[in-house]
C-alpha cells in the first residue's frame, strides 16, 4: 500500500461544489451546500463479505498512520479523506469501496479549501453541465403486485411470531445515455432536497435524509428515521398528516425498533449515549418522517468506520431482530440490493467522518443501466397497498431527478 502525501490549503469557498465534480464518475457528499467533492482516484480500496466494514476500518487506520498530512485548514473534511460506499448485504455481488481522490474541493461554514494527494496537478475549475437528458424509470424485478404480495407474506411472518419488523424494498430500472453527466441528477437532488445528504460514490448516487453516524473529536451523533406519511395538499392537511404520523401506533412501533437498534449498537462504545425521549416529525419536501436524534461521547477511541461496522444494518433498513429480518429480505426480494441501504459517506485521517444510510438512491452501471430502490418498514398492522404507496413517495426524489 503506497504511503500518501496530502496537502490542504485554504481557498475562497466555491459557490457550488457540484460543477467541480467529474461528470461521469462524480465524488460528492454535501448538505445545505457544504461538503466535499473529489476528482480522480489516488487510492482505491475494495472490500466484500461479512467482514467488509471491519476490514475497511483496519485498512483505513493503516493508510492514515502512514500518510504525511499537511493541513492548514483543520476542519471536518479537510486533510486526508476517503469517500466510501458499502453494500447492504454480506453476500452482495457488488464491491464496497473507500476512495481517496487525487483532489478534494471543500466548503464549510464559509471556509473553502483544496486538498491535493501525492502532488496531484489536476486543475480545479467548474465545468458546464453536459447535455440535458430526461428518462423514465420502470418496475424492475419486483412489480407493484408482487411487492404487495411480499408485504402480505412479511405480515404473516410477523403475526406468526419471532419477527417484529422487516423492511421490504422494490426496484425501478432505466438507462442513461452513454457518458451522461451525472452531475445533472445531483444538482436536481441538491436543489430539491437541500436538507438531505446528496452523495455520489463510485456511480452510486442519491439524496439520503438519514444520518447513520457522525463522529468528531470523540463526540458521536446520529439521526434515526422510521415511520413516514405523505405531505398534505395544503397547510391544514399537512398539519393533520404530521399529527396522524405522530400518533400512529404502527409508525411509533416501527420507530421504536429503529431507535433501540441504534442505541444497542452504540452504547458499548459510550455508555452515556442517549436518544431524545420522544420522536419528532421531520418535514421533507415529499414526506413527513418520525425522527429521533442520538448523541453522546465515545469512551473507547472508536472511529467513524468502527461505529459504521457496529451499526449496520440498523432496524430502519433491515428490521428486528436483525438476523430474522435479513433472512426474510433475502427470501422476499428477488434482487441484490447492492449499496442501497448501506453506509455512504467519508472518513478522515483522525477516524472522524460523516456517514448516511443510502436511501433515495440509485446505482448507475458503466453501461448506463440505472437501478433504484425504495423500501418500507413492515410491522404487524401494515397494509400492502399503503406500503406500496409509501415506496412510491420514497422513489420520488430519484424519479424526478432523472425525469
């Protein structure tokens, strides 16, 4: 493994990160306009199998220990950073990756910077977006009727006992033109959903509302989303929708399972880690979500990737109990989720980082094939038609961004 030399220098903050990314293979992680964009690959690490996250954490410690870092900015995302995207399932045919770009352009809280790795001379300049394209996404290997049947089967399994919640997803497929400028999709997502994490790693792109974990200087935070309701058509209907969600036994149960799974994973690393006592309703352009914030201090020196390994998969994307939920997912979903539902984000040389769960996302293969996924949390009183409608709402960001 080659030792890396890293130099970060302060610059004027750019107006938008997206035009600086590569059109075909963009690297991006941003929220509310702040974040980092990468160009090129100075180092690419690939992982697979059940130990992929732990292997990545170990490999990143080795890379960080040997790197020579000159960082005059010293802000989250400056210095040595790797973008990462990991598969949902242990047996996925897709690879999980950590990518150290040759160049990183960053902005945060009015501060801008450029990081160069191994003396990279890539020009840092915004470029015009490529030719506009519009396309449709169509049902994939789990059509709407088949999805409702899968939900009904999941409910019967839950009522039989031994399974409390399982997340069942369905897929949409499409095709982009050869060498399509994926920054167009990222721009649509960032403009339409500024409060979410807009990301692109290894042609896996999306805009996730759910923070898996953030680590900075020994402090850890996370945001858990589970339970959702469509927005209302006017102010009165919207307020009623939020109230219905906040008082829904089905959604509160689903949310409780998700919060408990996060706390159970994090507390071995910090016994004082807690969540707010009651969930709150989080407003997105297309949905209301039940949300809870988790926060605390780490007591064992764990880094972001260690916590990602401990957390994944949460009940928000798998179910409860985890092992039985995963068995049900493998049986009822006729596809490989790939990186959908997996961790996506960045990690720095200190082990700090920001990671989201890959939701509202799509994989764009080299041949232009698009595969998008959306899922719903199934509990005992789930209704198949309503769960199908929920997935349609969750597909909306990706469908609109491409179409």
